[in-house]
């Protein structure tokens, strides 16, 4: 009998492989990567943009709350398979790299507009395979409390907090069709 404790070769996130199969079938992450501009130049980039997006999205699907977990997940064998490419052999992106993706690359005005449009485009990709007979849309605003001086945050008397006031559009299935990030001091019906 031989006992080997190799935590680097096990993962608790094996169920995500089914999500990757769905992603491959619908082309969701590829669609996102085509919509988002990649400002990186040179040939030193280890991962493609689609790999960064997969790592960010799939880690959230697995319940990892923020980019701080990326340093642990970059060695996870399932996460490396989900990302694909060089990550399979050499590891996924670090926390600092994923943080740059989310705070610098995705927040560029042209990319922010593309990110806000993605949920609806993803839903329509699924509808292309099996269209619904009808669609009912529900528009709701929400409070997103902030701590500090985030851009666009303002005091909202109705919520009694400093916040952002995003607007969401959901379909009858509860899927997010579109969203708009709005300043905290706008009226609920604005936009």
C-alpha cells in the first residue's frame, strides 16, 4: 500500500467541468472575449483574454468570492483545465493579474459597455437553440452600498446610504437580460 498526500492534484470544484462544457457549446466566453478590447501589447502575456474571463467567472460560480482566492486557484487542477491553454501546464493567473483584469481592463468605458451588454447576448445565444414562445421583462433598480469614495457613489435618501443605484432588466425566468450602472443619486425610473 502506498499513501501519497498531494493536495496539488485534487480539487473540490470538479462540477465546474460541466459549466465549461456548456460554455464550449454556447461559446459564451469566446463571445465575451470578442466583445472586450484587450489593451495588452507585446508577447509576454501568458494567458489569452478568454482564459482570464473563464478564471474570473468560473471561480465566482464555484463560490470563491473575490480575486484574493486566485493565488490558491491558480494551482487548482480543475481551474487550470477550465481555463485551458498554457494554464493547464503552467498554472492560471495570479490574484494581481485577475485584479488588473477586473479593475483596469474591464472598467475601460468601451469594455464596461460590452460587459453590461453580455448577459443579454448570452441569453440570446441560448434562445437561438431553443427560443421561448414569449418574453416578459421586469425592470428593477437596486441599492449597491459603497464604503469610501467610489466613482459615481452618492447619498440616496430613500436607502439612507451612500450607494450606486444600478438598473436591472430580468426576463420571466429570472435571467439578467441587461444592466446599467448608475450613480447613487438618480431617480429609480431614470433610464
